[in-house]
């Protein structure tokens, strides 16, 4: 395998300033990458050719390219992104709110978007409901490869650098299993001269590495945390998430209680609802008890079926009944609208589809 070039997107502005002299050139390069979405050196018009040649020998700019994408009728776009070594992973562009226009045709509120990014090629966790797990684990993504996903999707959707975007780390991979590169990416996103995406617009979704939750909390980066809980007892959770043997529900709940939370915010608990597994009111009752004492919000998620899965999508009626029970007993609870249901929406599905298409050829 060829040696991969580090990306300029692997560097914080301070690191790039130490690398590139004079210092103002580093600021210019940062602007080209994050304000103009330059993905090669030739696009950087006011950078001396000698400096561009010097950098190009050691570093690439954007370390990935779009290999394939699918667009849903609801505006969701699923991307298969190819890395320098030919490996692929996924990112998703999600429209959260439509643009608002007044009677004069003036825009009163811009459309709001979230980007779902990956942190690994594959995943070690092995959740039985997840298609990504079937492909095993290949490698961690570098900080630059995480950052480049947001830059690439913003560029592809003509989304200006200063327009707000939310980031959720819940694509392929377990974010906290790649903690060093994750935290560096979070810091790069926050750079004032870059994309300037504050911690409050970044959410780390974890399947529950309780010791790493503590480590992330101690860094106090201002990010939100979301817990992929999915079950209310250890037996079922271990079936769904084998890692639960090492990081059981109690250890996760205790780690969450130690995590620094903005007093105005809540801890998000993701609960993937699977028909005849965890969609009954008995489970809802246990969930209320489990989250007692935590300023929590529960996000109920329809299981998104894919070919070969043993699990089924719950009925709308059972989802609403589950939600109503939680709300009646004091928990803030939402049902996540399924996005991209008409495309390869489940995590890892576009990658798997592309693999199957290539095998057919």
C-alpha cells in the first residue's frame, strides 16, 4: 500500500503557522481551505508557487473525493467518500428545517442542515443491528479526514463557509474509539479563521465507552454528547451491542452524570426502536426509571431495515405510545423523522451497495 500524504486539514491554525513561514501565509492557506473550499494548491491564487510546490511534496490539501452519492426526495444526500488509500466511508447531508420565505419573497430564515460524519473506516463495536459492523474494522480516520468530510459536503452543496451547520459524529465508526483524532477535529472545526463551528453545534454520539466519556468530559470542549442506549437492561443491550459486557448500562449512566453539560442543555439518549425487541411499554417504564436524576432528552429512532437484517421496523402506533408514556412521566421525548428512507439510508448501506455493484460488474 502506498504511503498516505498527511493533509493540511490535519493541522490546527497554530500548527500550520509553525509549519508555514511567514505566518500570514498560513492564515491565507487556512482561508483557501475553509472559506473557499480549495481542494488543491492550484486553487490558492495568492500563494507563491515555490511554497505551493514545497507543500505539495509533503502534504495533500483535501484527502478525499466523492465516489458516489444518492439524494432522497426529502433533501437528504448520502455520500460515499474515497480516501487516498482507496478505502471508503460515508457522510450524510441532512436538511433539518426548510427555508422560510415571507409574502414578498424575502428569506426570513435560511434552511438548516446537519452533517453526519464518520470517524473510522468500519467499526470495532460490532452492533448486531448495524450494517457497518458486517464489514469489520479497517482503520481510524485522521483528524484531517474527519474535517474534510464537512468541507467536501459544504462545497458540494454550495453552502457558504459562514453559514451555520451542525455536526454529529455518528456515521461509520465509534467516535470515542478514535478519541485523539476526534478531539483534534473538534478543535479544528472551532477555529475562528476556519469554519468557526462552536462546540455547541457539535454532538458526539457514542455507543457507550464509559471510560472515554470521562476522558472527553475532562477536555471540556463544549460539545454535546449523545448516548446510543437502545436497551434498558444489560441482557438485551449485550445482544444488540456486545461491547456492553465491558461497558454496561450502569457504568455509562454514571459517566454521563460526570460529563460537563451546559445547564441550558440536555443529554441526548438515542433509542433505536426495534419491533418486538424494545418497543413495549414495559421498556418505556424501565427507561423512565433509568434516567431519573439526569436532565435527559430521549430521541426515538425507527430501525431502518436493510437486506439480510433479522430486525424489523416498529409500527407508528407503538412508537407514539412509547413516546407518550415517556412524556407523561416527565421525560422530554421526540421521534426522529426518518431521513433518506428512499435511498441507502442505513449507515454502511451505500458502501455495501457499491461493493455489490462492483462484484456484479
